[in-house]
């Protein structure tokens, strides 16, 4: 249904804003499924997750994977993290577009001095806080969202150091309206992202299917070559490649070069067919059946 990306400096009030937004969404409709994805929900500590660039990159990967698994047209996902790198925000936007859902960003625009003060207060109270050196590093590398960028728009801005963050806040209400408003052909102020060829989930032809088909067809070719070299089944011109699989019926001896050529042509035809029809099979037995049927048509008795 929607993906909401929180953004802001460390200790800028993002988690409070995310909680308010989630509560407001649930209040607006009891049928809504709202989930917040953050470091704590994945059992990741703040300092441990940002202590160096390697672990920070791993953190973003974990969060992105969880968002990818969770985002759907049946729920609203709120990503409560720094999301301080514009390239990473673009990746999240691509996930929303690939899923065909609404997208927006909620930016907590808090002065750095206030963030630093709030972080110190948390340290004194023994609450989760950033080490000073990690905090300053994150502040220095923060890339502020720009509503002119597709991945930063629509942008809803909150000012936690100036205004109290509550469910009834005008910006929160505006975001709720955008995320829950019914969309029809006349709707102009709400944009539902549409998947493109570049962002659609890759069909299995590119991974498991092609791998299994390549492996399965090679096994069939090997079986034919071995049977012919050993003189097996030549009296009936039939070659068996396994139980519950069709028999290869040859009307003549077929050499390895011709078998390789037939195999390449079959894989190419299967790939072309998958562009307009169902994807090739992902299991070896189905691929073997298809290849045997093809061989029986081309060189069969």
C-alpha cells in the first residue's frame, strides 16, 4: 500500500514521529496494517551499527532486505532509520516503485545543536544514545532531502525542536491523508508508483530457470552420447534418461556437434517464449521433458 521513509539527523525525533504516524494511521482505519522497521526491531544497536563504514553498509543492506520482503500493497511500512544517504533513499524508492505502492518521506528538520543536546540527555539517563564521535561523524555526512528529487518526494517536514510531535499535528494529518486517500482516475494529488521493466522482479528465467535448463539439457545430451557410444537401445532407436521421464526416439544416430546445436537452439527458443508466456521450468525433470519433446520433434522417429 505504501512505503514511508523517515529521515533526519541522529536524535532528531524520528522515532517519536514514526510512532505518532503509525498511531494516526491505525486510528484512521482499523483495517490498516502498519509496521515500523528500525534497528531495534532487527536487534541491532545504534553504536554497533554505525561504528565504521563496513558495518554501516551492512546495516543498510539488512534494512533494505527487510523492506523488500515486507513492502506490499496490503500494508504501510515505515522505515525508521537515519536514511541519511541520498543514494540509499533512491534504492528504497526503487523498492516502492517495483511494488507499485505509494511513497513519501517524513523529514525531521531539527537543528544539530538540539540533536546533540538530546543525545547528551539520553546518555545521562542511560537511554540508547550515540557515542560522541559516532554522532559527530553522522552529522557531518548527513545529506538533506530535496523535494525536487523523485526519491525525496512528496516530502513532509516536521520541526520537533519547535513543535510538539503529536498525532493531531497538521503535517502528520497531511501524511495520513496522502497515504490513505482513495485513488481513482480523477485523483491528482496522490501518486502511486508504477513498476517499470527495470524495477520489476526478475523472472526466474534469468536465474534458477536458465541454470536448471542448462544443466538438465546437458545431462540429456550426455545420456544420448553415452547410449550411442555403447550401442544401447539402437535396435529400437530408444534411449531412456530416467524413471518417469519420456523416452528419446531417434530415427538415426545424432552426433555431438548436432546435439549441441539443437541444445543451444532449444534454450534460445525457451528464453524467447518466456518473454511473452510463462517462464521456463525451474526444476530439472520438467526441463528434461521439454527438451526430449523438442528432440523427438526434430530428430525423432
